[in-house]
C-alpha cells in the first residue's frame, strides 16, 4: 500500500541527479521582495547555484526575501548587481537566454537546452513589463512558455519554475 512520506525522508533516501554545469539565473528589476525570495527557493529546488538580482538592494526588505526563500536563503549564491555589472558578472562564453515573448522567441518545448555547448544563463523580467528591449537584444536567444488557456501571462516565479523544470528535464533528468 502506498503511504505518504515527508519530502526530506524521500530525498534523503533517493539521491537525485545534479547538474554538471548549473544554469545562472538573472532576476531583472523585480518589484517584489517576496518574488525574489520565492525565486531563490525555486532555484534551489532545481539546483541553480548562482542568482543575480538586478536592482538596488535598498529597495527590498531582506526579511521578506528570507521569509519566502526559507532555507534556500543560505544555499544559493545570490547578490544584487547593477544593470551594467550583471553583464560583467556572467562568464564570457555563457549563452544568455531571455525568457519572454518576443518576435523571435522559441517555444520552451521546442528549445533544445541539451544542444547548448556552453553554460547558460536565464533572464527573467520584471513582474509587470517583463524584460526591457535592451536586455533582450543583448541576449543570444529568447524563449517563451506556450500557454493553452485564456490568460497569456504567468507569475515570474512560476515562469522560472516551468523553465527550470524543462531545462533540468532535458539535461539532468533525461537518462
């Protein structure tokens, strides 16, 4: 008979695969400290080791970030960076992927993460306006999440979870 067990017990007894080269995540000018914390938690769930928050740290309450990140607050390497410094912080050959709907974006389910020959960085935009055109232009490619319902927008943290799951499915969980 199947019985529910707590997540910690399950994952302690069933080691999951990990990234050889985990993606980097950039949160571009998020307006909510709650979303920054939730993003850290999702990144930790999917094995992301580095997150850059583009924006002024003084605009966010650390307690809100920590409350939503829970234990991930200290497990993921994260920092606030300026708009210009984020580009310098990403290793040179890293593929930069804008996660936003553009005139040339590729549907997430059609994007082949496994074919990327270098590490990659996912850019997620502000909750209201998404990524600015200048950011999208500086990225190497853009992807969007196809939706079949009536609403064509998604919370940015949900978007990160969907995207990171698809990337990990293709690269880490595929064998």
